C-alpha cells in the first residue's frame, strides 16, 4: 500500500486530508509534515486509522534539507506511493510594498519546496501496476487576477503550470500528477487573505479533504493533468 507524505498536515485542508485518508486506510504509512509538533499531534489525535503515522516537524523553506528528508522517510517507511503538497504560505501585499523577501518566502514554500519534494519523491515512487500519485494544491487565485495578492497568486499560477508539465513528464514512470484549485475555504491562511470574512459561510476544509482522498484513491485514474477547481456553486 506504500507511504503517503502530506505537507501542511497540522491544520486546515492538510489536516482534513490526513484525517480522511487515514480513515479510508489507503496507505500503510502516513507521514505528516508541518513546522509545529503541537499542531501535528492534534491532527494525529483526530485520526482514526490503521495506518502507521509518523509526525515530522520540518520547515519547508529550508530547501537544502529536502533531499535528506525524503531519503529518510523512504528508509524508515518503504516505497513512496503518494505525495500531497498542501502546505502554503501567504503575506498578501500590494505591488509597492511587495519586497523581494516576500516573493522569495512565498515561492520557497509554495513552489520551490513542492518542486524539490516532487523531484526527490519521484526517485523512490512505486512503479507497480497501481503507479504512484502526486497532488499539488494550487488556488483559484492562480487563475484569475487578485490585486494585492501578487506573490501568492503568481506562485499558485506556477503550481498549476508545474503540475501540467510534470503530468506529461512523469507519465512514463506511471506517476499521475493532480492539481486542485480550491476557492475560499475556512482556514488560517484564508483569514490572512480576507480578515473580515464570515468563515461559517464558506467552504470548510473537510469538504476539500474529502475530495483529495477521492483523488488519491487507486480507483481514480481520469482527473490527473487537469486544474481541478473546487468551489461551491453559490460562493
Ligand atoms: N483556504 C483557502 O481559501 C485556500 C484556497 C485555495 C488554496 N489554498 C491552499 O490550501 C493549502 C492549505 O492551506 P489552508 O488553507 O489549509 O491553510 P492553513 O490551515 O493555514 O495551512 C497552511 C499549512 O502550511 C504549512 N506551512 C506554512 N509554511 C510552512 C513552512 N515554511 N514549512 C512547513 N509547513 C508550512 C502550515 O504548517 P505549520 O503551521 O505547522 O508550519 C499549515 O499547516 C495552501 O497551499 C493554500 O495556499 C487555500
């Protein structure tokens, strides 16, 4: 059944995906990555699963450590079947206050870390008949203009493009690449983008987590290579 690595697993959509995937028993090992040990432990406490669960604190903006991180996971848990790039960062700024540091930090977490995780995991991914899966979380902000969110929106456009390119490049290894673009969803990151919003009236992380679980199940073989928009009809 293999190992599934989930970044951003300490909160929001990543936590919801971990809980749902754990319940479905899709993988023998689940590796939950986030910066906060407390938040990861809270996710673990919410999981009902027969899978082995490893909690892994790591700051994904430390790009140089990612190859060793993935190698260690491979050695401890076995063949990698799935990578979920869910972690995300934003510090929304209009153009005139957007700094190089703002662009760099956003791209480090949202684009460069997923790129490195994909590259390193692909080296160890299973090649049996079921193949392996990668799922990247982009955003509707990567598709339509978002004034004031330059670094975040452009980084998510990069995630969409990277996913589509790698879908074709990795097909020969039996690796499917999925890309989802959620609309507004009730999380801490969304609170930074829209501080005054009533989060009880928007999509909840569990709704996105459920769809992620469906996409990474072995029976789903049609929706890779597309930018899958997840947005409630009336929102
Ligand atoms: N909420 C929305 O409306 C919405 C819409 C479209 C797309 N998305 C995307 O959905 C994904 C999940 O975000 P969310 O909405 O669920 O918000 P969230 O609850 O704030 O989750 C963001 C996660 O990213 C992790 N993270 C941030 N910086 C990190 C770093 N340097 N190293 C490791 N982990 C880091 C955080 O983990 P720690 O705090 O433990 O480090 C946190 O668990 C993001 O990619 C986001 O862009 C969200």
